[in-house]
């Protein structure tokens, strides 16, 4: 019985961590930095508020949709294969400020 309870606790913790959104800077570092640090292929540079302003004007749902389907040279999902919509939002918010 103790083993069953321990296994249930481990499974619960594992599922809980998968549900939590990743930190925006962490997502940027692992998946976005390569292109958004230097503006490769027209990607808006991170922390360039002027470059992000017209994009942010489209709304977060539109920006997340662009990442998910890909845009210009950016492949679908960007470079983040395990990102949720919340993760993408956090990364966009990090880069746009």
C-alpha cells in the first residue's frame, strides 16, 4: 500500500510540473534566442520595443497563432517543441519588453 501511495504522489508531481507554464526567459534561452537575439531572417530582436510594438498590437492570440503555425523563416512552434500556449505567451512577453 505504501508503494502505491508513493507512486501516486510521484505521478501527481510529474503531472503538476507539466501543467505549470515555463518561465519566459527560460523559453527564450532554450528556443528563441538563436534568431531573436540578432534578428535573423527578420525576427524582431528581443527587448526592441519599437520592433515588437506593431506585433503586440495584433494581440497575444494572434502572436501565439503565428508561432504555432510558423511565420516567414520561423518553423511551426518556433524552436520549442514542448511549449504550451502559456509558455509561448511568457516568451513573447519577455522578448517584447
